[in-house]
C-alpha cells in the first residue's frame, strides 16, 4: 500500500492500513513534512507497524513499514 499524501491523512490511515495488506505486505508513506515526521512515526508504530526504513530529502520524509506479527 502506498500513500503519498500529508500527515493529516497518513495518521488516521495507519489505523486501517493493516487490514488491506497481505501478511508480507508493506505500507509505504511519503509526502510527510519533516516537522511532522515524528508524529506520523508514533501513529504508525502505535497502529501495529514497524518502520523498516526512513528516508529524508529536502524537508520531506518517507517511511517503509511492515505490519508487526
């Protein structure tokens, strides 16, 4: 699942994203302004994902996540 949109959408989406993933599926989210990245990371982890990779470029952040077993 890929979400290239702002933090205000990714945060609530992270509550439901796991329902639509296969067991080995990934949740990729980007379009996150760096000042909101920690807030998004907390929501992602709170909602059952582990962040596998974090990338930053020119003030924007992307996360590659997997659903925890």
